[in-house]
C-alpha cells in the first residue's frame, strides 16, 4: 500500500511539474514574440542599425576607392554623425561585389540579425533589393528593401503579392 501511495504521489508531482514547465515555456515564447514585434516597430532602433550598415558600406567603398570625387585626405574619414553619414552615402551605388564584401565584414551578420533578416534572405540580398534591375542598389532601395524584409512573412504580404499577380495577369490579358 505504501509503495502504491508513493508511486501515485511521484506520478502526480511529475504531472504538476510538466504542466508548470509547459506554461513557463509558452510564456517565454509569447514574451519573445512580443519583444520581436516591439523591436520591429521601433523606428529608432531600425535607424541606428541601418546607420551602422551604411557606415560599413562607406568603409568598403572608401577602401575600394569608389569615391573618385573625394580628395584622398578626406576619403578615409567616415562621418560620425548619422546625418553626415547618410548625406555622404546618398550617392553611393552598391554593386554585387560591394554588397558581398560588406556581408563578409565582421559584425554585419549581427546587424542583419538585429534587423530581423532571415539568413536565407541575406544570401541573395542584392537580387532581392535591386528592384529596378539596374545592377546597382542606391540607398533608397537599400532602406526600403530591408524594411520590407524584416520579420516573418505576414498574411498581408501574401495578400499584397496575390493582388499584384492578379493585376499583372489582367494587364497581360488586355495585351492579347
């Protein structure tokens, strides 16, 4: 009888502990989702991470002498304030080789991770961001593209793509 009681108590406590652990894990998952959602909505965080990325792009371009119109003495100096940095980088045209070199730099993978970009998206980032097919990415394409790539795909993304496809299909039908 004592052994049965002991086994019953042991089994009951195991069930209670399992339920507790399951609730803790569910709460942690919900908390992670809330924090991720808040980080995706935080515009100042996005701006600071994009400023870090632009600084790395500027360094790569400086090392490659992509700025022919900047005197040699000023070429190595990357502006420190975000406004000066973005103003200096406004005319940069990013090529696939520049973006590949930027991706290989230390800390860039962390920036992409902080921006909630999936690893798969960073591998073909240039092809994804070159929306006009010009063979280069300007700063506007970079900022808009990365802003759209952040986070998981949502239903609104899928619906928007579906509407675009319907529009293209109807335009093609009209051309016939």
